[in-house]
């Protein structure tokens, strides 16, 4: 297989970027885009130099693989039919709308022995890759993912929309089972939770505090890790990383406290020596590579060479299990002494909540 024949199913806000990027990869022939909206579909197909089909079933025999960027509620039906047709699939995150649907997709891919990659694109963010190289056995994680309301992915709440990224990151970094989860959430725009604060406690003692909001004035994506070897702080949005570690001077002594206890010690001068002399500060240069391009190239390489995706079905399913634990805690939280059911005082009950 020299060039992978591929199609994109769903070319809305994110899928159109799939098509644009895939059309420019040397290792790919973008055969078609499938999109039920004729105006959007034709526009994207024309700009990418490929065919447009309204029904994705009509292209399954003409391609080697597909990427799926339809609404989450349709992931099982669309990705499932593609897997049943024997096609490798990259489906956007979350892998499916429910944990049961996710398990069905993972089982189907496993039985078919097909590549199933899930679009946890943050794992391809160069800042995340750099952070993974710096973080050693984390004992405390603090992760914030805040975003303006985008008026998309409204069929799911902020846990599956945004927090799912950070649940997957935390699980990959800690490498220990979750022991307990506590969380609360608030719905502002109606329908689903828009802000959630969660605390995960792992079997090895690590604690992760994760905040996610999709009603915030400006985007923020920050991860901080504390471990025995120091602190790593990374801004995933601006791609800036700082690693703080005890310096040889601090480890070998005398300590800053001992120096401060010396009669006549210049405390102000000691303050200036903390960062640099006692605590080393490293700011590695971060690549400006495009994460979505790298993710799509990774999918192509996995299909062509039979490799296992960085975030495949099992990893995505594990994140969905954690997401379900968070949502269960959100729904059980008491507001004003009453069982939540609705997420926060302004929440509206959804069909799923009422069931």
C-alpha cells in the first residue's frame, strides 16, 4: 500500500479540517467526503479536490480507511458500520456517547482486528509531549481546561466534550487505577453540565484535581504536576513549559533555611537566590507542529504499517469509564440539601437524567 485511500465522514467544524489536512498529505489519496448537508459537503469537496457523497455507506467499498467527525450521538452507528465493513477508523473524541456504546466499538474493532484510533488530539500537542518527557511519577496533578461556549457538541456535556481530554492525560501519566472520584457540576446554558470540578484519587496515592468549563471568557489549558523530583507547569494553549527541580546546591546544603538562620542574614538577597540557585528552572523550546496534522499522520501510519495507535479503543474506553465516574458523582452531589439529579441550581433535566 503506497497511498492510503481515505474518506472523511462529517465535515462540520472539525471534519472540514480533517479533509483539508488529509488532502495535503503525500501518503494519502482523499477519495471523498460524506456529508448530509449538500452545501457544506460540496464546498469542502471542491476545496479539497475530492468527491462529495451524502450517504457514507456509498463510499465504504472505495476506500482503505475513514475518519469520523459526526456528532457524538452518531459515533456508534457510523463508526460501527465502517468497522463492520472492514475499514480502519479514526473517530473523534469521545469515542461514543455512552460507556456501553464505547465498549461495543472497542469489541467490534478487536474482533475485526482493525485499527481504531480516537481523536484525543491533546496527546499530539507538542507541549503535552514535552511535559510527558519531564513528568516523573506524579503525586499531584492540577489540570484546567476552560473554553468559551462554542455552540457545538451540544449533544454532550463538558465532561465528554472537554474534560475527557484531561481524564485521558491523567490516566496516562499516573498509570494507576482510580480509587475514588468526587465531583460537582453546574449547567448554565441548559441541557448538560457546562462546568465540572472533579477530584480523582488513585490507588498509588496520587490526586488529580481537574476543572473543565465551556462557558468561560477566554480559553485556558494548563497542567501542573508535582512529584518527588519537582514541579512541571505547562500551558497547553500557549505551549510554554517550565520545570522546577531542586538544584545540586539545595540538595547538598546548606539549606536556604539554614542560611536564613545565620545572624545578620540578608533575607531579601536570599529570596532572589531561590529560583536559579536553589531551585533550577528549565524552559525547553516547544515545537510549533500542528497537533491535528500529527494525529492524522499517526492514524495513516498505524493503518499502513499495522501499528497500535497512541490513543486507541482501550485507552479511550478507560477515559470513558472515568468520565462515567465523574458524571455519577456530579449527579449525586447535593445542592441545598437535595439530591442533584439536575446539575446545579440552574440545570434543566435532560431525557437521560430523567430516565
